[in-house]
C-alpha cells in the first residue's frame, strides 16, 4: 500500500507552523502626502508657544505613553499632538501607531496643515491645552525659511470593560510606538523593506526544508514497501 497522498501537504503545513512566529500586537496607520512648504512666519506663529514631540525623516521613531479616556459627549478620545517636520512636498508617507494587544484601545487619526490649525479656533485650543500639560518627549526643530510640516492628532479611547471601578474611572495610559515612514516609489513603506526581505528568505528556506523532509520520508516509505513481508 502506498502512503496516502496528502501526507506531504500535512508535513509542509507542520513545518511552516513550527517555523512561524506569532506577534501579538495592534497597528493602525494613516497615509498622507507631504504638503507644500509654508513660510517661517506661519510655522513660528503656530508652534512658537507649544512644546510637543516631533518626528522627522532623520528621527522617525518614538515611544510614548498616550493618555486615554472612555469616549463620551461625542468625543472620540483623549487628544495628543505630534509635529511631523522636515517633510518633502509630494512625497507619500505613513504614520504607524503600534501598541500591545493586552491594552485595548481605539484610535482616531487626523493630519492637519499648519495653516488649517492656525485658522481653526477649536484645533488651536486643543493643541495649546495639550502643550500646557508638559510633554516629556517635546523636541524643538529649527525651521528654515520654507518648511513642509504637518500636525498629527491622535485621539485615544479606552476600549475595555472591567469590574474594577478605578480602571473604569481612570484608564491608564497606553504605551505606543509611533513611526514616520516614507514610501519607496510611492508603493511600499521604507522601514518595512528589511522585514519583507526577511519574510521572503524565511519562506524560501521553509519551502526547501519541507521539500527535503518530504523527499526523505517518501524514500523511507518506498524502501519499507519494497522489503519482503515476513511469512508465518
């Protein structure tokens, strides 16, 4: 009797499962295009009195604790602000926010040009109130005569239920990684290229290992079938 036909497929699935790594995390992102440069006077008018954290192509990553609340009265969550500085006009970017799955949180993202925040009383007040709280990750970026920059607002809302009254009243901050990532040729985030190459290599090595194991087992099965049966 020959080995049943689907054994190689089952073995391949087993090898892939053994070589796979499971990451328990959440990721949300927003994609946008670098705006046209604005004058130094507008940038200073919007940012001169606020100290907020900033990301730029030469400083694209930060880790921070974001305050969160339970949404109520049409509020989507607790607002936090971030400056995206040193952008290139017309270049495609994304901002990714990564956090642990054990901290259930809903995020809402908005990206604003400096002029829009300057003209909006509501957004200006939100930015000022956030800056007044004092941000440990605040950074100052020098602005040239012309600069391409955006303001990124993230609203964090707790997304869980607990019988613990304190947790329901005062949700703890959520630890996040925030990444500014330009796109290569407008199609793929630059920082993910090494990860993509690694996954391709792992998949190829897994395929070769599976073929080798399957071939060996088939050879063993064939040799066993070829042996004469012991007679009584």
